[in-house]
C-alpha cells in the first residue's frame, strides 16, 4: 500500500474510535470520526503517491 504512514496511523486511530462511539450511542460522533478517518486515509494515499512520483522523477539511472 502506498501511503504516507504518519497520516495513515492517525487515520487508523480515528477509524478505531468509530465502533466505540457507535456502541455508546454517539451516532454523530461516529459519523464524524468515520469521515475524518476516510479523509485522512485519502490524504495519506495522495501524499505517498506524490512522494513516490517525486522520487521516481528525480531518479537517474546511469
């Protein structure tokens, strides 16, 4: 998986809190945490792809 791991870890932590909030009856909090996890996961993926593209663009094969 191509992702920027620091942001990916935060997304994972947010996604883990969704179930707990849902079970406690905090439906709005669960929805917010789920959206935050999704957005952070997308951001981590995009950052990772940009880093990979930059590395490949600057790589010279002599």
